[in-house]
């Protein structure tokens, strides 16, 4: 069986939750089924070489602009055409923007798996037309994909309720909590940090991550802890530039860091904070949990899906409540790394995903695509 993967920028070491998901999962799927031919069609501007191998997975670059909106569609179109040309059996599309092209992939004879990583149309950066396009991508994916994977239980339930005719083709397979590689050991010195003397956030510099709220709340406390923000912006924006202007000796922006450095920063942080307004099932929080980092998260549903105690959450957007929570003893926010790894196990996730591939190739698991006639007989799809 030949499986193409699209919708991501590339692997390895490319910023983004979808990218981390594929970097962790796909080599494990390959290890489970060595005869499986997996090719990631990456966006050319984000990878160094046109073709290479990553832990048994082929990575091939396809032409793509560097554009907030256009790159996902253009690169996915090129990936579908390449998959058809190369005789692929299955194309695995990640995210609902690229899912706009699900009908095209089906018309070209490919079986389609869609992983729905979250309701991207809720992101603050999108205007009216991109929101409409993303919602249409969600609908096309749910109507026409052979199988849909949702990364959180609340998202799975919502999709099954909103698209009842597709419910048998929707399954919950979460993101995982990775065991990050050994730390290089120089991160604290590079960023002038002390163990247990900083609060850590790991996120892209975009409005929906709520970093402005964290910076505001951090300014209200005076306990000597620095604020460290790891991550960059997909594309430069007024918002990202406004955040970077706030950098000083107590607010440190490290930019994008490799996964070993991330491990060192997680393991030595006093507290990990995720103030997001929008997430899928947040991989950064799962990484922090796998490193036993105490954590404090906004109370949006995808964060609640992680299943932490109530005390580990604060009302999203409420900087006063966040500041109050930051002032509490850190031991209140401790987590169990072993429990995280058991609950969000990448090996089990890879096994479940490979099972989806096998079933749709065998014509099992409700793989018949939903037609437009089926859609008109269903109710509630546009919620």
C-alpha cells in the first residue's frame, strides 16, 4: 500500500502541531508495517532538500508559495496531483483548510483519510472569506473522506452530532505525549535562566495563543520569575512584532528551538502556561506533561479534554484570574508524566492510524463517501 501525506509544512523540526504530530506518528506507522510506502509531500520553502528520508518515511517537496492563506491550498493541490501521478492508494490530508480538496482527491481515484486537528475557522487572524473557506473545507472533508480522525473527544462528539450521516466514519485518535530527546544542556546558560526561576510558554506568536494575556498577567506578579516564550510566527505580522517589542531582561523570546532544547526548558521551568483561545489537542501541553512540568491552562474545551484537575485551569482571557493563579504555589499544578504517556501514547496512536489505512483499503469501516444527496438528508451539518 502507498500512502501520501499532505496538509503539513514538512518534517522533521518544522514548527507546528500538525508537523509534530506527523513527525511522531508516521515513522511509528512505518515500523508497524515496514512494507507500507509512506510519502510526505512537504512545502518546498520549509524543507532544505527536494527529496530525503526521515526514519523510513520519504519526504518529497512540492511547489508552494509562502502565504498565510494560499500555501495550504496550492501545496495540497500539488501533493494530490503528485500522489495520483505516483500511483498512491491513500492520501492522508491533515487539517480542514487542505480538506477543501477532498472531492478532487476522490475524483482522481484516491482514498482519503482526513485528520481534523481543530476548528481553525475560530482563529482570530482569519477574515470572513477564509473562515467561510475553512468551514467549507470541514464540510467537504466530512462529506467526502473515506475516514475522518478527530484529535479530541469533544471535537469527535461535535462532528458526529453535526454530520450524522458521517458518524460511522469518524473516530477519535488523539495527539500524543512524546518523550523528547536528550537535552543539550546549555539552554539555561544561553538564555540567562536559572532552574525553577521562570514561567514557560511554547506557542506560535499569533493572537489565538493568548500570549498577550500571559504577558499582562506576568507584569502583575513580582516574584523574580522570568517569562520565557518559545516559538515564532508563521508569517511576520503586526501582532508578532508587537509582542517582540516587549522583550526585556524579564520577558525572553527564544524563537523556535529544537526538541532537545525544549526538553531542557520544560524540565527546568517552575511552571508551564498555555493561555490559548483556540487549540486542537495541544501538543505543547502534552510535551510539558511528559516532562512532569507543572502546568496552568486556559479553560477552553480542547485544554479541558486533557483531563487535568480543575485547579489547573483558569478562565480564558481573564488576566486577573491568570495573575492570581500565577501567584499560587506551583505544587498545586503538578502533573504525572507516566499518566500522560499512558493516556496519550504515540505507539498506540500509530497502531490505530495504521488500522484506519488497512480498513479503508479493505472497504471496511464505512468507507463509502457521503454524496451531496446524503448531505441533504442529514440535519445540523452547519453548526
